[in-house]
């Protein structure tokens, strides 16, 4: 989430990070900022209205970034026009951008990076999206819909008898029962899965099933998985390496009461990550929750369930719509600096108050004869606790800060059976 220039800085720990990116054969980041000059209308959202000067893409190139992924929940902050403008600027600055396009096939298609060690196909998708942003297929007589490669997922809520009976009663008394039936008849869910009213109820667009205990189960939409699989299969034939980037804000369950835990990936994400490796992808890189999740080595290939933040400058957006100000009780006398400071409570709430959102790693995967041999984890510090103009730019972490980051990631990776050796200011996963 870059909004400011990078090439003005020269501290050793920053230039050391740049050196790591440039020395890699191929470096890829998730591009979660839109690059435009406010040509398009904004859409209602409860988060940042992302915008960065298109020239900042040249700084990503200067840093050593070779390709970007663009499928995420911010892709349509400035509607279809803002997203397509971003893709056009990526092309202008020679940054291959995966995950979006003028229709669903272009969004699912890979972009390619040629390197001295082989050709890399980069693909990406997101499970966190608005319906407006989801790319659609065309017909011979009608064009497709621009947008992102969205992976839908089904959610089933398991509830105990007393709650199930209450939901059935509410559905009937409030008049939602007939509406849910009409939706099924018109094919919104699919008539191949009829509902058994003795064990299942649909309430406010959510599916509830009678169970012995409370729980939530998620599963990948098979139609989306099949379409994505077609493009992975084709990429295998045109590249030496295929990698998949994935954006997901959804959380899995953990603990005695099966509550959602931001650190835990949801079921469908684990399933999809394994599946991409089964299809031949060399690497799966997740992002979205803004913090580090665990690393899994699956069939000798790495799955990063979330690599956290890399550049985190969403507090330096230059202009915002009136709706954003009104949400915090601000009026025409306030400016973007007032809004962004108010939103974070002058650094006392949301992302600004928790150091885990400002600590991450750059993961370098080293291969020999096509096989993964080692992952080197370089911890980075994004400036937690500093003023807005000084935080969000990554530098290599050292000492206690580096150790804290690596211990967090080591603990998060243990449930996946992954061992991380901490040596000095780096972490190592050796196969």
C-alpha cells in the first residue's frame, strides 16, 4: 500500500532490503493501492479509499519488483474505471499485473516474467471482494464484465437446537421464509441442493444447519475452482514456474468456543492453497489480514498463509470523499490529515495501535534443480509508533525487533509442522 516515493531514502537497513529484492531472480508483491488521478467515481466503503500517484509504480520498479498481483478488496474503491486505470498504468510502467482484467478469463490468466533462471507465470485471486468488483464472463453477443478474479466460498453455520428453532421462528414471523424460497426457485442457490427444513434454514442470506455444537465451515466454490484450474493448467505449459497469490481477510476458527481467530486461515483457504500446489504451482503466497500467518511446507512446496504488510502507507492518501469525513463527524473545515489522524485516534486505535501490523518478513525461496532447498526469512520493521509521515516504509529489522518477529512467525508455523531456525537476524526453513 504505497503512497509515497521510496528512492529518496538511503539508510543502510533500507538499502539492504532493496538489495535483497534486486538480487532475487523474480520479486512479486501484492498491489493493494489504486493508481489514478481521481478520474473515476468512488464507491461506498468503510475503509481506505485507495489512491496513489501513478509515478510511485516507478519506485516499485526501482526497488526490484518484477510483477504485482491486483485481486483484492480495494480493487474497486474507485469503481471499474479506477481499477482499469490502475492496470493501464502498470502496463505503462512495465509491471506485469495478475488478477484482474476486462473479463473473467483475463482476470484468471497469468502474467509472465522472464528471468535468467526461467519463465515465471504469476496468477492471483481474492476471496474478499464486492459483487461490483467480480469479473464476469462474456457471451458471443455480449461482452464480459471487467473486474478481479474472485474465488467465492460457501459458508455453513452450525447451531444448536434452541438457536435453530429461534431462527426458524424468526424466518416465519418476519416474512423471510417466502423470500428465501423464491430465491431458490429462481436459482440463486441451485435447485440441485434442496433444503431439508427439519435440519436447515436460510436466514438473512446465511445458511444455518442443525448441529450438536456451534461451528462454521467454509468450502471453495467449485465453479470458480474449475475455471481457475483451466488457467493454471495452461500456464504449466508456457512457464518453467507457476506461482499463485491470494488475498483473503477471512479467518478460521480456534479455541474451545470455535471463535474466529485472525491468525488462523479458514478451511477453504487451506483447501485452495493445497489444491494450487496439487495443480503444479511452485508457491502459494497469501495476504489480506495485515499480519503474519504461519508457513506450511506442502509436498515440498511453500504455502505462506499471510506475509503481512510490506509497505503500509494507507495514512497518506491525498484526497477523500465527503462520506469518509461524515463517518467520523468531520465537516468541510477538516482536511485529509485531520481525517486520517482521527480515524486512528492519533495512533491509539485500529492498525496504528498494534505492533503486529507493522512487523513482517520478506521471504526468499531458494531452489536447486527445481526443488525448494531453503527459505530465508528477512524480518522487516515498518515503524510502529512513529508519526504518520515516518511509518509504513520497510527497513530490515535487527536485534530484539528481528527476534520478536521471527518468534511470532515460528510459533504461528508450528501447527503446520514447519520448523524455523532463528540465526542472528534471519530465519531459515531448510528442507
